[in-house]
């Protein structure tokens, strides 16, 4: 076998080996990337669910603060309660707007209904505040004690309470499932990365040894 043929066969073998190692490496990297995508998706889903739960909790809390502030202002005429009302009301509106950007269509529909109920309550509360400002606390109290006001309030609070119970249960379940998915994906990614590392070490050693053998054969020729 002449030197040309030996060189050709030697480099061909090394090239084939490098190609096989490269293909295996690409496959392992793709598999790792897919597992990382699963992790990212699980974290995003959990984060979105957590945000929705947080929005609902804040909405319920702000609504209670607004009701208390409006009633305290009507009964005491103390300006600090009006200031508190004016400070909290935009925060509640902001939470409702943020909640409408997340979740499924069903959840968006729910927050839209809550938003409508909130608009009705705020309208009545602002009307009561105006009565107090004009010195007519009696009419303000009448509005805040009216059956219509408390119907809106009851519907509003019941809807939020049911949603929070459902969302808490769903969030707990989702957190457990997501944690399992993340753990599995991370473990798989670690195994793939470790396999890829071993493969590269073997490949480097083999290429070095192959190059030395090829050089030895060429020198003997």
C-alpha cells in the first residue's frame, strides 16, 4: 500500500470518527435544549399562575380597604379616609388591568365581571364621598347602607372568594407537577451533559492517539 493510500485511509478514518462524534454531540445538545425548554415552560406557567393568584388577593384586599375608607369617611367626615380612598382606588384598577392580561379566556372573563362589579361599587362610593364633601353625610350613609350596594358587594366578594379557593388549589397542584417536571428535566439535562463531556474526552483522546499512529505509520513509510 503506497503512502498516498495510507494517508487517505488514515484521514478518512479520523474524519469518519469526528463526524460520528459530532453527530452524537449534536443529538445530546438538542436533547438538553429540549429539556431546558420544558423547564422554562414550567417556570413560566407557574409564574403566571402565581401572578394571577397575587392579583386576586390584592384585588380582594384593596376592595375591603376602599369599602372601609368610604364608610369611615361617611360616618366620621375625617379627611384622612377620603385621602386613603383616593390613594387605593387607582391601585385596585391597576391590579384588575394587569389580571386581564394573563390567564385563559375563562379567567379573563371572570376578571372582566369583577371589574364591572368594581366599577358599580366605586361609582356608588364616589357618589357617597361627594355627598359628605357637600355636608350631606346622611345621604352618603344611605347609599353605603343600601341593599343595592351590598348586593354588588356580596356578589363581588363571593366571586373573588371562590376564585381564590380554586386558584389556591390549582396553584398547589401546578406547583407540585411543575416541580416534578423541572426536577426530571434538570436530571436528564445533567445526564446528557455528563454523557457529552465523556464523549468529548474519549473523542479527543482517540483523535490524538489516531494522529500519533498516523504520523508513526507515515514516518515508517
